[in-house]
């Protein structure tokens, strides 16, 4: 669906800005401490983005003031929590704070990020049995007490070696009742056929459970291949009855991209690329993700060095502080997926 700025403006004048929202379209918010103004671009008033996640339990600073019904924040329990209830405590405090301030009507929470993969590849490295304990301690009560909808842990293989034992272990800890979940997040990197195959295999593994494609893209391709994929995949995801939500992996500058510059929604100066603008419902900007005549270092100042690199693991140079490990986690998880 296209959302031209004019349409958005008309929507704004008649009914609230919500008419410009795409209920499916979301943001993988990696966060940019060096250029926080970058983060704001994605949630401008006419933005079709209706939800975001940041691999974290707490909101992103730049989006903290936005109400849930403008941009829904979806917390994630990244990993851990095997023997504690810290995540549950934090969520409870967000949903039902002791003081009135900061209340957030959290309706969806995502489970662990790549628990089937080791830390060194960006996974949260949890055995099915540990993950089951963490789920019962932290996530199940959110569903039972607050009606929060839960996303199954993000894994490579829809059933396979991890999910089925996890569900068994979880049920054993839950008085033999099934550990229910409400949606299934997944990643898809590679050409369009891979996206279709992954959606197809998850849809058959989990019939009638909404799928969320929470990281996707055709990494390390030239511009025309990337743009063709972008348009084709966006149309597919919008039309797919199995897919409830999706989020393009690319809310960062091309200079620091670890999936190739062309997937980035921002150019070296933080201006929207064509793909970035299309994702937000706008027209092509004509801004090359990585202008040929511009050494990537030119885009960075002494105060805010950026260290873009072709080495995937060096891509972490982009963001300092919170989100750093998560970024590299997300990125290197992809490396494994591509094998
Ligand atoms: C959660 O994020 C908000 C917004 O950035 C911040 O005000 C708050 O202090 C954070 N909570 C904790 C416990 O860090
Ligand atoms: C959790 O507690 C159990 C029992 O005390 C212990 O065996 C296990 O090592 C702990 N696991 C983690 C990840 O802390
Ligand atoms: C819970 O919130 C505290 C801050 O209040 C934070 O330090 C901690 O990492 C959070 N833990 C989880 C698992 O969300
Ligand atoms: C929370 O949001 C959901 C979904 O938008 C809505 O149905 C529900 O009424 C809201 N609850 C509260 C207490 O605001
Ligand atoms: C978890 O499930 C697997 C597969 O069913 C089983 O082999 C294992 O014993 C279970 N572990 C625990 C702690 O229940
Ligand atoms: C882009 O890559 C595709 C696939 O690798 C190739 O067929 C095409 O010729 C390339 N286009 C340009 C302009 O380099
Ligand atoms: C992609 O879609 C946009 C409209 O959203 C269109 O303007 C553009 O020409 C398309 N690009 C390609 C490469 O198909
Ligand atoms: C790109 O962004 C910078 C910083 O926001 C802005 O000053 C500049 O005008 C933009 N460049 C173009 C060509 O739009």
C-alpha cells in the first residue's frame, strides 16, 4: 500500500494521523546515540510505522514520549531470566506502575532472540529447558495476568531441534498445560525466494498463528537488486495473510551497515535513501546509499566518528552504549542464518 505524504496530510485533517499508519509495518530500532536525530525520522507524524522493537525491555529514548497507539512499543525478553523474574517485574511496573507516571499499555512481548544460537553468533544461547524456565517465570504470567500476547522465541528452524523440546519442557513446568503463544517472529535474509520459503515453512509449522517477519532484507547486493527485492518483498508481506507484521532491517546509515550499504534507510549524512523514503511512504529521494565519490569517512566528524567497515563484526562501531551488543547480536545472528 502506498502512503503518499498528501494522503497522510488529508488523513491528518479528517481523522487522526492513524489513517496513515500501516498496521503491519514496523521498525527494528537499533538506536543511534551519535545521531539521535536519525531515530526521529522514522516516526514523523505522517510515518506509516505503527510499531517498533529494540531487542530490549525498555522503550528507546527518542520514542519514549510517543503513546502506544501512535507507535506501539513491543518489548523483547532477549535472553536470560532462567532463575529470576526481573523481566516480569519490569514489565509489570511498565503496565501497572506504582506511581501513575510512565504507564504503557503493553499488548505484545517478544520472547528470546535466537536462543538456538551461541553468543558468539549473536544468539542468546539457551537450552530448551532453561528457556522453558525463563518463559514460565517471566512471560507466561504476562499473558495470564495482563492478557499480553506473546511471541515465540525467534529461531532459525520453525520446529526442529529447539522449539519442540522447548514447548515440551515448558508444558512440563506448567502443570502439563501447553505453553501457549500468540504470534511467531522470524528472520529472513537472502533473495526473495528465501523470504517466501521461510514464511511458507513457518506458516505450515504454525497454522493460523500470525507471523511477524521482524528482520528481513537481501543483504550485500547492488542497488538495483536490493531495490527490486525491497519492492517485491514489501508487496508480498503486505498481501500475505500469514504475515501480521514486518520490519525491514535498515534503520541506520549506510556507512555503518553490516548487511551491505544498500539496505540502509539512511545515507551517510542521515538523509533517507530511496528505500528509506519508500518504507515511510514517500517518493524516491535519489540519495545513493553510498555515493561512489564519497569515502565513507567523509560523512563522519571528529566528535562523532563512525567506523563503517565491510567486516560484519566491525559494524558495531556505529553505536555506543545501549543497543551495541544487541546490534551486533542481531547482525551476527544473520551471518549464521545465511550459512
Ligand atoms: C526506561 O526508559 C525511559 C525513557 O528513556 C527512561 O526514562 C527510564 O528511566 C527507563 N527506565 C529504566 C529503569 O531504566
Ligand atoms: C538456575 O538454578 C538451578 C538450580 O538452582 C541451577 O542448577 C542452574 O545452574 C541455574 N541456572 C542459571 C542459568 O542460572
Ligand atoms: C529490569 O530493569 C532494571 C532497571 O530497573 C534493569 O537494570 C534490568 O536490566 C532489567 N532487567 C530485565 C531482565 O528486564
Ligand atoms: C490497551 O490496548 C489494547 C489494544 O489497543 C486495547 O484493546 C485496550 O483497551 C487497552 N487497555 C487499556 C487499559 O488502555
Ligand atoms: C526437555 O525436553 C527434552 C525433549 O523432550 C527432554 O529430553 C528433556 O529431558 C527435557 N528436559 C527437562 C529439564 O524437562
Ligand atoms: C546487480 O546484481 C545482479 C545480481 O547479482 C546482476 O545481475 C546485475 O547485473 C547487477 N547490476 C548492476 C548494475 O551491477
Ligand atoms: C519501487 O516502488 C516505488 C514506489 O513505492 C517506485 O517508485 C519505484 O520505482 C520502485 N522501484 C523499483 C526498483 O521497482
Ligand atoms: C542531508 O542531511 C543534512 C543533515 O540533516 C542536511 O543538512 C542536508 O541538507 C541534507 N542534504 C541533502 C542533499 O538533502
